């Protein structure tokens, strides 16, 4: 496996984990439309474009997205 193949595998794995994050947050924030949750996760993930160290990006994406979704839920009166 060459370097390009390794990067492709890492990118695919990261995309799979990010999709799992979106699914998990969609279930947790079921009062928010799934498309909105996915958009929030996508926006959080875009914050890390071009960053060389990728190991913790899914965790950070989940934290950023969850914070934003939690605030949106609170502001909309979906949670007290």
C-alpha cells in the first residue's frame, strides 16, 4: 500500500466515523430535523479541513456539534 492509498483509507475511516456521529446526534436530538443535525455536523467537520493531525477530529466534531445542537434545542424551548 502506498502513501496515497493510506491517506485514502484514513479519509474513508474518518468519513465513516463522522457519519456515525451524525447518526448518534440525530437520535439524541430527535426534535431537530435530521438534515439540520447533519448540516451542523458537516459544518463542525469543515472547521478541521486541512489540519494535519486527524486522530481526534471525530471526537472534536461531535463535541462542537453537540454543543451547537444543545444550544439550539434550549433556544427553541425543546429542552429545559
